[in-house]
């Protein structure tokens, strides 16, 4: 069993469990791909794929093999990148959920680059669900995320507290600083982030804890779209207060409280538990912790 076998197996998985497409991606003959998979199965004495009709389906053993294979290849790629790019000090791949990516990460990266000008920091900002996938597939080194982390293979460390806010157009139906009974809140028209985002998951969890669920009338990957919808009186939006600060300052929205609804949350530093963290990655995480400590002191 060689690294070549593992890379071929991964290529099959990444191409819809299809040996023909994997062969095309690897510039190999299809029989060579099938033979490599068969040799892996013979070596370990397990079936990695079920052959049903003319299609392949990963078995439980195949799924476990995929988890190992991703990280074996990831470690090898890290070795190649780390040694071959030694003079350039390498690349740091950082992910962030949308609130952190828009409000905090630019400052973190700016401070980090000032201290480590030779490190090429590359950033991907998107929903928490996709960040987890990228960490599991080793296309990110570390991520800064809102809300809970689900992957059992991921390590998460709380580094900063935050809270969500509920906003609406002033007087439509609530006013600035008003405390609203839960029964009056739960029947509103809701403007929410999309499923899979940390903000949406945090609100859904808080609502469930308070004994209700909602069906939003607006869902968006854009927090700005939700703020604009709220300013037009189309419903109540649940979002990070910082994202509505401009509209709040202009008097376009009102922030109100809901009795019995806990919207506090934590920001987390996340990486794969088996990921080898380079010195650059460790120093970046340390900088984020220091920023979180500074934020707590300002409160």
C-alpha cells in the first residue's frame, strides 16, 4: 500500500465514486484505477465500496478509509509545502464565518502580517457549515466560527463572547429598547440568515430552548439584505448587532429585547484535531486569543 493507492482512492471518492471520472482527473487508464482500489481492499481485507449494478457506494470501512486518507494526504501536502516553501515561510489558510470575517478578521490579518510579513495569509469567508467541510477536507488550516461546532474530528476553543440582536423598523411593531413578551415575539414575520450559518443555528437553538420554532419569511446569506428588509418594516431580523450599527445610528432600525430569549453566543477557534499546526498557525491563533482577551477587558 502506497501514497499512490491512497490518492487514487480519494480521487474516486471525490469524483462521485466513479472510477472513470477519477481516471480522467488523474490522467490514468480506468483499469489502473480499479486495480489500485482492489489492491487496497485486498491489503486491508475489507470492502471499501459496494458494487451495486454499475455504481459504487462507500461502505462503512470505506468512509473510515476516506477520513484517514484525507489526513494522510493532507499531512504529506503540508510537508511538501512546508519544506519546499521554507524560504517563503509558507501559506496560512484561514476561514471565518461571515460576522467574524467582515468585522474582526481584517484587523487580525493586518496585525498578523505586520508581525509575520513573509507568511502568505489566504482567507475564505462563508457559512459555518462550509467551514467545517473545508477543515475536514484540509483545505483550511484554521477557522474562526460563530455558534456550535458539529464535527467530532474538529477541535474548538471559545475565545470571545458575543450576542445576537433583534431589530425592526422603529415602531413596526416594536420600539427602541422595548422589552417584548415571548408570545408577542414568536408570532412576528422573521428575517433570518440561511440554514447552515452560525447565526441561524444560534437563533434556532435559542428559540427551541424557549419552546418555539419559526418559519422565516426572508432567508438570506446577506446580513445587509436582512437589515434593509427590516428598515422597510418587512419583519424582525435576528443578526449580530455590529452588522446593524449603521442603520441603528441613522434611526432606521430599533433594537429591542425579548423576555426569556437568550441570544448570547461564543466565537470559536477551530481546527482539525489531527492537523499539524505550523508555527505560523499557532501564532495566528495566539493573536486571536489576545484580541478576544482585549475585547473582554473593554466590556
